[in-house]
């Protein structure tokens, strides 16, 4: 269901958003070579609970953890485990928190230790594609315009945009309508309107855009094994521009 939020509901989402912003920062500060992804998950769980919130992902569709930890060719939905972070990897952390019945959702790509120039530029382009996308947003802009903006930027850099996974509306539910693709055709798609809240989350690959799912039925990886980057924020559409709730 697609929902338009009241100003009060947006205020609640702002509070959930601040928790997600902070948990990503805390996890990022702890993400170093030698640390397990399970340790990062525990840090995230403890922080979100300390804030009086609930980790949105924990138990969602049976997901076993509070955050997703995806490394290098893993695009999204990696499950925290005893795997140790290694020097030079790209770590994508996706986190959500629910406070007073409202969710916020965001993701970052962290560079672990000394990372190759190729990976660093990929992560940078992913983040930049998000900001390019939101720069055109305001009341009345179509989803196709947003997707096209992100896609054009990413493909212009020689990277590819994942199609199987997209952003989403967010509010009382972690995933609400509409779907928010990171690709699209100008002038097509739903018109965004004031006080809609959406999670915009480009997932971009160094090589092929094609993906596959690992045997754990969660982890989505690139088909060619080349690295991927992810960057996400929950935003509210304003009359002019957007407000980012998770930054
Ligand atoms: Mg999301």
C-alpha cells in the first residue's frame, strides 16, 4: 500500500532515522580487519535496543539478524556470521530500525583497510548516484525520472545497475509501495508527492548487472564475482526537494 504521511508521522520517522544513521556510524567505526560480521551485528542489535527501538530486519521474512553484512561480490542481504573482515574488502551494511511503529532504512559501503582504487571508485560512484538522484526530486517528479538519473550516471561511469532489487516506500511497514527502481525511462512511472517517504538504494556492480542467490536463500551476489556497492537513505518528498531522514 502507498501511504502519504502526516507531519507527525514524519516526525516519528525522523526519530527512527536518527537511530539508523547512528547505528551505521557505530558499526562502521567497528568494521576493521579481523572483526567478524557477527560482532558487528551484535553491536547493532545492542545499540538499536538501547534506543528503545526494534531492528527492522530481525525476523523479517525469517531473516536471522539485525543488519545485513555483504562483502565484495555480495550485493545485499548477506547474513552476519563468523566470517572475518579482511583488509581490502568492501563491506555493505544495511540497517533498519522501528520506533513507535515507524521504520527507517539505510545502507552504506565501508572500505575495510586499504582498498583497491577500483573498489573505492565503485563505492564513491554508488554514493554519488544517490545524491544525483535526489537532486532532482520534489513534489510531482516521476519515478522514471529518478531511476533514469541514477542509471545514466552509473552507466556513464562504466558500471551496471542491479535490476532485481529496488528501493521502496517505507513507513509503518519496512517495505511499502511504490517500488523505486534505480533505472527507468524519463517521464514514466508514478508521480511522487509531498510527504511520501521512500528508501532510495542504488546497488551498482563493477561488471555484469546479473545476480544470483546463494544457497542460504538470502545472499544476493554478482554473477561474475566482481564487486558491488550499495548506498541507501530513507527520504521524505517535500514540495521542493527532499529531506533525508537517515543522514
Ligand atoms: Mg531498503
